C-alpha cells in the first residue's frame, strides 16, 4: 500500500515540475517575442517613411487588434461596395438598354448635334474646373497621405479586408 501511495505522490510531483518548467519556458519565449510596433519605431527606414510616431491608434492597440479592426471594417465596406456597385451597374445598364430600345422603336428621337454641342461645352467647363480644383485636391491628397502614414497597420488591414469583401 505504501509503495502505491509513494508512486502516486511521485507522479504528482513530476507532473508539477513539468508544469512549472513549461510555464518558465512560456514566460521565456514571451519575453523574447518582439513587440512589432516598438521594433518598427526603432527602425530608421520606418521613421523615414512614416515619421517617428505611427499615430494615435498605434499607441492604443496592438498590431493584431489594429489589423483586425481594419480588416473587418474593410471587409464590410468592400462587401457593401460590391453589392451597391452591382445594383448601380444594373440600373444604369438597364436604363441605357431601355433608352436604346425606345430609340429604335421610334418612341424617342435623339438630337445628336445638340448632344455633341453639350458635350463640348461640358469639356470646356471641366478644363476650367480642373485648374481651380488643383489646390483643393493637393490638400486632400496630403491629408490622406498623412492619415495613411500615421495609421499604416489599420489602413493595410482595411485594404486587405476591402479586397476580400469585394470578392465575397
């Protein structure tokens, strides 16, 4: 009876030692894992490309959380964009098809000279408008670029999620 008890106690002791060793090994591995945000902030190429601060989001959340947030929101946006895009394309295509059928059936008559005159007028207005819109467009592009640089992890997750959403 004593031998059985000693054997059971010995097995429990060995099991406890193995659990402690596994726990120590896990803590050692955890200490060696590099935090990607801190690693990236110390890299010169990263600082030159994105600045010293990766933005407010990078300071609050881990890289995995940022990728998850960006990916999920990108997937939702891509999914909605694909559904709305299909609906819009169907509507525009169907409308053009109905107009063509009505034109061939004689229900409507198109004054092509007037259409050509209006298109040329619109071209001239667009050329004038592009000269005026350049500073606003440059400001928008600069702000967008700054946002992407500050939140690179979230925006890359969003881009990937958006593409997946478009496919699904």
